[in-house]
C-alpha cells in the first residue's frame, strides 16, 4: 500500500512541477496565469495531497502531514486564479493562507521547543518551501519556484534520513529541474517585459 501511495503522490506532485514549467513556457502576455497547463497543474497538485498526507503520517511526521493538508487553501487559490484571473480571487482566502503558514510553522517550533533535531530542520525546510512556495506561485510570483526547490531539498533529506520512501525521494529529485526551468523562464519573461 505504501508503494501505491508513493507512486500516486510522487507522480502527481511531479506532474504539478512539469505542468507549471510548461505553463511558464507557453503563457504569453495575454494568458499569464490562465493557461490550461496551469489549471491542470493545480488540479493535479490538489489530487496529490491525500497520499502525501498518509505517507507522512505513516512516517510519524505529524507536523509535515498537517501542514501538507494545510496547503490546500493555497492550492485552491492557485486554481481560482488560473480559472478566473488574478485579482478575482476571494480576499478572505489570502488571510486563511497566511494564518495556515504562520500557525503551522509556529506550532512546529512550539511543539519541538525550538529546533532540536536535524530531521526537524529538514521538515521545516520542506514545510516552509511547500507552504510559501505554493502561495507565491498561486499569486504568480517567480520567487515561489525557489521556495519549491527548498521544499524539494528538505524532503529529499527527510526521506533519505528516514528511509523507506525511495520513490518519493526520487520524485523530489526529478522535480528540481522543472522548478528551475519554470523559475528561469518566468524570470526571463519578466526581464523582457521590463525592457520593453
């Protein structure tokens, strides 16, 4: 069962990064944030949450599991912006997302009484990268991809340290080039539009 969950969660999160990379490459000035690739990236991302939460709970990574589920409002924001366009999303959703980010990271530090173990550093990097990166990408900000890379690195380290989730570890490794590609593509477009 754990193998099936790793394949499902890993594949869907990898597809999210691939689709985001394609969205950055295919979107032009008229379709920024509204391409079918971006819409599919958010749908796939949302569908990938359940197996990730189960795998994290199985590994007794309670904080990461709770925060992974807490990322759903940011994913919903991304999907809403992809469907309706930027500026048409519900304003209250931004507050819910900020509350999830602050409460999640704050609770982690409170629960562990600060940072006391190396695996907690990995978990915090993974969670901060996930929550902040998802929110930033939903808002169409280029910095979100750098947060995703931090998430990937934190997750790789956590999965390696704990063992048993090699499929998820390799999915994270494979995701990094797509996040880098999306970052470079979006940054290049932003630079071109500033020069014009």
